């Protein structure tokens, strides 16, 4: 009985050694020529500019969250549809209420404009001594008045 676990341990050690050797050999033979473009931060296809304090647009988060909500809805609809004849009208009305609530959420997000694909211009914050972090336009007007 305990000998069977030895096979599992041997399998895990062999797998770890294989991965370790593969990583070590690839480190030895790969070219190492860093340049400015390779060292540039990659942000989902967006070209980075400015410092890292620029706020990330939350529309990507909202759209991703909406995708997950509708994906879960579809995952719940498929098994429900396969057993619909067996569970009867109670399940129909339960699923109708579920889909209706999801639809109300979709209309709410649509009404707030969260599903628009146009990119708003990002706001670059700047640090002003004695004041703190401000938007770029406010910082320029503060510098002009001083």
C-alpha cells in the first residue's frame, strides 16, 4: 500500500527535475540582448506613456465583469434547458426571474454608458509641492497663479 505512494513521489520528482533541467538549458542557450523596446512595460496592447500614476480606465473592469455575468448566465441556462421537461413550470418561472434580473442589470449598465467602446482621454496626475497630487490642468492653473 505505502509502496504505491512511492510511485507518485517518483513521478513528482521526475517531473520537477524535467522542468528544472529544461529551464536551466533554455537559460544557457537563449540570447540575452535587452534593449529599450524589450524592457518597455507591456499593458494589454496599450502604449504606455507618462509615469505609472496614471489611473487605469475602469471600463475594462466593468466590461470584463459584465462578460463574466453573462457567461455564468449561459452556463446556468444550458443544464436548465436539458432538464426543463422534468422540472416543470416552477423551474421555468425561477429561470424567467433570473434572466429578467440579469436583463435589468444589463439595461442599467447600458443606461450608465459603461458599455461604450470609445476611449476617454486619460487624466495625468501631477505632484505639486505643498499641495499633493492633482490633475494636470489644475496643476497648470495653480502654477500660473503662483
